């Protein structure tokens, strides 16, 4: 998951095996495994929970994404390619 952060930076999250995301109302109780909650302007939270704490987070310049371990080996973003490219 890649978030644009402060214009020039990117927050990159590799959830690994046990990382899970939840979109929640802040009034809902957080689980013990909740590691971080990002609050949005509409007062909802994007929560990240990781039972085994295996996930990795990187805050880096957007033009340095290849510095994230394994990032350069990934294929194209499925949302950034046409259907024919995605299927092949």
C-alpha cells in the first residue's frame, strides 16, 4: 500500500502475512493487534492491525520507491494498466 505523504514523500506499507486494514468509525473499539490508526478529515479511521508485527513501514521520498526492499521486483500496478496488459 502506498500513501502520498506531505506532497514529496510516500508512506509505503508491506503488510506481510498477518497485516490487516480496517476502515472504522473511531467510536468502535480497537483490537489488541491494532498498531496504528490514521484519522481522516471525515473522522473515520484507517486502522492497521498485525498479530505478529511482521509488517514493514517506510517513509521515503516518492522518487526513491526502489529503496524499499523488494519494491523493484514488483510488477505493474493493476490499476495503472489496461485490461489486456492485466490479463497477460
